C-alpha cells in the first residue's frame, strides 16, 4: 500500500503530466534548440544549393576574382544591356546587377533581400581595396603587414584560475536557463495546484483525510519532481537538438573543449534540487494565502524566485567578484550563483559544501514555516491573511 | 444503551469576539444516525470541523471510543463537506480512487468499489468523463460516494440531499439506512426536515452556538405530537377576535388563493371549542384543516424561542 505522502505526490505529478503534450513540447524544443544554434549554417546550406549569377557593369574594369566559382558566376555586361538584364532579374534568372562606378562606389540591384548578398559584400570590399592599392602603387603585402593588429596574450598568475572558454560560458548559460525554467514551471504548477484546490473547495475533504503536513509534503515532492522532470527532459532534448543540427549542417561544435566532471554535474544537480525545494516551499506558502488569483496582491511576490535566479547571469562576467562570492552563500541566490562560480571562477570545495548546507538548512526552515502558513491559510475563505498575521505564524512555527 | 462512539463534553469555540460554539455536549452511539440541525451561522460547521480535528476547541473534550485526544483514524471516517469540491479536470473514477487512497485503501480495491458505487448511482458510463462535464446532481453523487466509498465506521454528511431531485433523495435515504444498518455511525446535517425526520435516531438543534433542542427523534416528535396545527381559511380577518385568541395560542396569517389562512398551533391545554366558536361567530370560514406538528415546526419554534430568550 502506498503512503498518503506518495499518493499525493503521484497525484500532483500526473495532474500536469500529459503524454501527448509532453512529446509535442519535446519535439518543439529539439527543433528550436537546433535551429537557434545552427540556424545560420542551415540557411546557408540551403541557399548555397545553387550558383548565383551576377551581371557586372564595370566602368572601372576590375579583375573579377574566382574566389568561389560554384557560389557566384560573374557575367560581364554594358550599360546598354541594362533593360535586358532588368527583364532577366524580374524573371529571377539572375541574382543581381552589380554596377562598379569607381574604386569606392558600387551598387547592386536585386529582386529581393537574401542571405547570399551578405556574402558578396566582403568579396567586393576586398576587390575594390586591392584596386585602390594598385592605383596608389602600394604593395599589398606591406599594407596588410602595417594593418596587422597588435596581439595581446593574457596569462593568469593565480593557479587554477584559467580563463573561461566559450563552451564553459555556454554551459553556464544553459544551466541558468534550465534553473529559470525550473522555478518558472514550479511557479505555474504550484500556483494553479494550490489556488485551484482552495477555490474548488477540495481543501476540507483532503485535510479530513490527511494531515496538512502530509499534504504540503506530497505537493512539494510531486511538483518538484515535475519541475525537475521539465529541466532534465528539456536539457537532454536541447543538447540533442544542438548536436544533431550541428552534425547535419556542419556547424561548429559548441561544447568542444568543455571538461565537466561528474562531481561538478552532481553538485550542480544538488544545488538545483535544493534550490527548487527552497523556492517551492516559499511558493506553496504564498499560493495558500491567495484567495482570488485575479485580484490578489500576493501573486506578484511569487515571481521572486525568477528574479533571484536571474541575478546569477550577472555573475558570469565576474565570477570572483566579492559581491558574487557573498551571493553564492545566500540561500535565495546560491542556487544559481554558486554553479556559475564553480564552472567559471575559483572556488574551494569547502565553500561549495558550506553553501549547499546553508541552502539545505534554509529548505528545512522554509518548509516548517510554509506548513504553518499553508495549514492556516487553506481553510481561510473570503479573505487573505494580513502580513502581520503571517509574521505571527512564522514566529510561532 | 450502548457505549458512546462519539462523546462531546462542554466544548467551546470563539473566533475573535464571536462565540461560535458555547458549552456544547452530546453523545453519538454506534450505528445510529445523529442529526445536527440549526439555521445558518448556528455553529454546525464549526462543530463539524472540531469533530474532524481540523480546528481544536478552546475548551472541552471530544472523545472517540473513549479516547479523549479528539482524533479518529482517517481511514475509519468519511466526510461530505457542505462546501462541495472535486477536481473538475479529472474523471469521477480517478477522483474517487485518489480520495479513497488518501483514506488508506489500496488502488485496486478503491477502483473496484468506486466502479460499484458509480454503477449504483447510474454513472457507470460516465466514470471516465471529466467531472466538469457532469451535471450538478451527478457531481453531487460523486461527492457523496467519496465520503462512504471506503466503508468508514463513522461518517459526517453535511447536506447529503443538496442538489438531488426527489428520486435521488429517496435513493440517498435508502443508502444511508443501509449503511446505518451495517453498523456505520452517521452524523448528518440537513435543512430538509421531512427527510431528517425519516432518517435520524437522535437530533441536536443549535442556535447561536448553543444546543436548544436535543434528544431522541421519537421522544421529540412524541412530545410535539400532542400538539396540533389547525388552519382556517377565511374571507376576511376579524382583528378583534384574533387579539382575544392570542392569549390562548400562537398563530400565523398567510394569503392563500384570495383568502386569509390563519394557522393556530394548539396544545392539549388549549380549548379548541372556544377557539372555533370565536372564529365561526366573527368570521366567514371557507375551510378547516388539521395536522400534527412535525420536526419542521418544532425546529422553527425552538429557534424562535431561543432568539427571544437572548433578545436577538
């Protein structure tokens, strides 16, 4: 026989878990994540399928390069050919009509704006620059040597504090994005779950069967599991989408050079779980106070967790800043900030453990006061508790 | 008399400055049907919540089977709250199984029992539909089933007839009788006095948190059956005659089909002959009707008397 706690947790989980919706959402994430990272390559891939013919009306007489003959086909023409060329352009028989007037001026007429036009710009720039260098009788080699930027290689003295790679930055951004997703999903699940039960007057029936503590614990368990499920499935699907699309389009591998250990992943998971539990306790307590979701002044407070996790994005640029270090210990921000420090900054293991312990203590404490508020608020119909009353309950809990 | 299943001794409960329940005591015996009656705001819901241990009394003792901690194993009790509420996006079967499991039933047993009860209430073909697609009456059936599905020893049924048509009201009466005959102890609260009269073994009438009438149903009715309700339909009322009769008994006046109906509430000691003589001599009587006084009248009189005694 399953315990009432697990019965509630299972009920809460499956209230929001729908197979059809789940599969549709994951497919959408797969495609969108792939497109957002490899979209450019995908578009180029499709647009490069055919060669583009450019009619060139050249008053200057430049030598047209054969940089990528399969991409662009140059066709020499005169001003007198323009009407016929315009006809061919209208029929989309040619990609454009390029007029080179002098070494600094050129114009191109196209049928519509397309991505290949961006590719033509640097070719043309190079072409006209070379023409100007020739006119000025300046050696190409000398010119490029003079314009070479000064190299500045930064070497870090502090051991272990290596500069963050692009892949690390990307990893941290994904982790924070997933945490944001988790707290946002928790907000929506808990808000609907608690306020609807209160409005549907299910409360008395449930409380006569199980203790408020069992009810709130079951809710926390079920809805936190649902949020975690969202995080995990989204993460797996998104990474899969990025990898698959990158392979298909020959896009660069975004995770190349990233070295994450099992311990790092495990600790980040622990922070995500403890952080979600901490915020879910808070959300359950606030939601129980809401009498009418449409008019309650307490609803906006439920967005607090989203702001608290968002703070961690500022830590990415300076993970070792003293303010960031302090935020990584505060339970309201450590869920996001400490993982940033772990991946991008320098942090001792004792600091990670201490921060995690503080967060766990905060979970225990928040659960205690949330239970008290939940028990008293759920049976309060017709009015919302005042903050003064809530404070009294917290002190009593 | 058997040992009390539920014993309530001198309980009190106040909210801010409002006394919701005042020095209330009663006993409910195993296998009986106990009616908790009273007008809105009389303290019934507060009493029920204290019986369920949702709130605690400020003073006094609630004991189940002589255990004075005021608690009963949730698996052994059922509750139909006055404020109905289920999960509209869930099916009757899912909702019933969930609530039964919270009360300790195994999933398969709960499923089996739920299907059986839904069939009995003619809802077998709707067991997998969403609750919100069911009519109000059918939703009430599901709610009622949820309170008895797990065969509790004790059930509190708050307004079990609410939302039901007469056919289904009869079905509910039959089921409550059956459950009681099987040994279930039932506390019910309802406003349909005729139905309560047919069901309850004992009653407790509350007014302003105080017990104003209490006892076995047959004793309460026996005491009242010596009383008589005499209705006279007249074309016009003679106020002087009525003023003279007000010393003899209570009466009410109502308009009925263009006539005035005077209803007298008589007791043994009242002189019916004197009353009729006075009426026939001064008013033109079209119709006379008599009936014994039922629980409905007893209820109204007791509440009225209590209100007068506390000057409300």
